[in-house]
């Protein structure tokens, strides 16, 4: 009897921070999930599940998955360096084309922006909002060079910023980006704050939005 499996996604992409080796607070980024489904007519017997790269996986599959049933993989990303990092999950089983695989990609970075989205709510057209602050933190062990801070997107001209970052942020340091919203028309207004740097996974981004009234 034939056993086949499929994943609900072709691959997972994660973004994470790289914590310097002397940090006591090594962390993983929020997890992402993928679903494995036995699309065959028989029981899928799983002999081995392995993961490569800076990823951690947990799953609900056990040693077998009934015909037509599914199980879930939960994957977290724990980068060991900056830049694009890859890995994968491999499932050895009794299905055709075993082992089955799921590609994993993550982006390690020293730079953390918080919050990662801002909504100014309602603002009278032509009037400037009170500023909202984004904190940029360098989680690395070396200084990060900042080469640009700008807005992109549909209504980029409706948003403005001032910052204390200068051209670099020291290891373990932070700076602040103050954002204001001056809608030029009524309705939903959106843009993206982009920070270009050499800290990995550049540009770092914050989604900004507001409503002109």
C-alpha cells in the first residue's frame, strides 16, 4: 500500500538576532510551523527526524502518521552569526522518495528594532502628530555602522524621522528614532522605515501607518 507525504509549505523563513557569546540571555526568535500530511492510503512509519543548521525543531508526529492525518513541526531559529543561514529538516520514513525534506532559511543580525510596527491612528490632514519612538539596539560584540535611515512605500512622504544613531552604534549600545506622521490626504497611509547597516539582514524595517482625517 502506498504512503505519500506532503508539507504545507516549501520552506520556512525566519529572522533572528545574534547574541554575542558572552551574553547570558541567548534567545530564539518566535517559532514558525509547517504541517506534514500523509496523503497516502497506508500508515506512514517515521524512522528518524533530523535538523541541520542553527534551528531547533519539535513535532507532533511520533513514530507514525495515519493515512489522511497530519502532524505539525514547530521550528525556532537560533543564529550563531550574522547573515543568511540555511538548514533543513529531514524525515526518514517508508514513503516514496524518502527522506522527505523541508528547507529552512534564517537571517542573523546584530540589530534589533522595537517596536517593529507603529500606528499613529487618526490625524488631521496637514497636521503633524506627536512623535513615536523606535529603539535600535546593537546586540553584537562589535560596533554597527549605520549608512541610512529612510522611508519607503506608498505614502513615504507622510512620515518623517529624527534620530540619535549617527553613523554607528557601539557594541551593546542603542539609539532612538523619533517618527512623526503628517498625512497629506484622507484615508489609510502606510510606509516602511528602513535602517541600512552592516549588522546583518539589512535593511531592518518598521511598518508605519496612520489615518488622515
